[in-house]
C-alpha cells in the first residue's frame, strides 16, 4: 500500500480583528504552529507507521500490536486487559552535534519522554479491550528542531489508529472492539521575549523564559501540563494565556489527525 501524505492545516489560525501582530523570527504569529504533516504507512512491517513533521522536526512513530503482556499484568490472569507501552529515542544525526546512542539503558530525558508518550496514549485507550495484547509504540527522532515530544505524541496517535485498523483486518481484534476511545495531541507553548507563543522551534526553546508542554484529549481535557520557569517566573494570567494558545493549537492538530485519512470516528455521545 503506497504511503499517503497529508499536509495538515494545523499551522493556520484566524487572526482576530484588531489583534496585535507580533512576528516571530520565522514570521509566525504568536498563536501560529509550524506546518504539520503526517506521512502514513512509512514502513512496511508495523501495523501503524507515521512520519510526523512539525516544521523541521521529524519523528518516525510506529505502533505494533502483539500477543504479549508485561509480567505484572500476565500474573493477574486472563480477562485482566492489555497494555500500551512507549519508547522514545533520538538518532545520532538528529541534532547538530552527534548524539551518542543509548547503550542498554536510555538517558533520563528519554525515559521521561517515553513515559509521557505512554501516559498520553493510554488516556484515550480502553485497555480492557486489549485482553492479552500489548500496543508497542516506538518514537524515533530523525531530525530535531524543538517539540520532539509533542510531535511524538501527535504522530503516535495516528500510528495507533492505523495499527488497530490493521489488527481488525488481521482478526487480531474483533470488529466490535472499541479500543481507541478518543484523540490526543500535544504542543509546546512558552514565553519568548515577553510574549506567549505556541509550538516553539529550537531557537525559541533556547531563548524561552518559560517553557511548557501540553497534551490534551478531543474533549478539551488535559492529560499533561508540564511547565517550567527556565529563566523567569510566570503569572496566573500568563499561564491562562499559554493554556489558551495550547488549547486552540491542539484542536487544530486534532483536525489534522482526522484529515490524515485514519479509519477512526468519534463514538456517538
């Protein structure tokens, strides 16, 4: 099956009448994301494989469903559900200077990010529908220009949707199994030169006084809000502004995910 490339419109947002335009170094408005695209079926063997691009950031996200369980869950016996686990890594050439490969044990940053990816995906998965099965998510950064963890979460959702569709076609899951209960996507926000902005690239991330990563479901509830005053503190008003930027950006990312061509529809309320 040939790869399908979908260039998303997540970078677009309507300018508010009378709104002040504060251009960034790349010309984007404060609320504007970088161009986002999903190239599905990027590899042959994974049930779901997506090359997701946030601007110059590229992450290969794969999802594979297998008859396997972690020992602690297997010990509970049949009928105890399934599991989803995630791994994250960066290729040596993904950064401007060569990044040493993780040898045996991932570094602290990679462990933190893969746990975040796993939590975000499990928030929209009904694990009881995966009895005896594990969804393995692998996110490999091919090129890093900021926002690799948020790109990984957003792309992994598309890969999971494709993997579950493949599992139904292969009779590993029943047609009636409603495993994927919602959407999740993520974006970075921060304060750069005193201005709250969405989807920071590397240059902005380095200069940001405040940096925050937000993961949100399709019903506008938050899975994760990670905020740090890197070089300055931030007020409640600024926090509200950043969450507002993140909410609007992630809604557009949800739209882009659905537009990528995945076989998924929200359950009727």
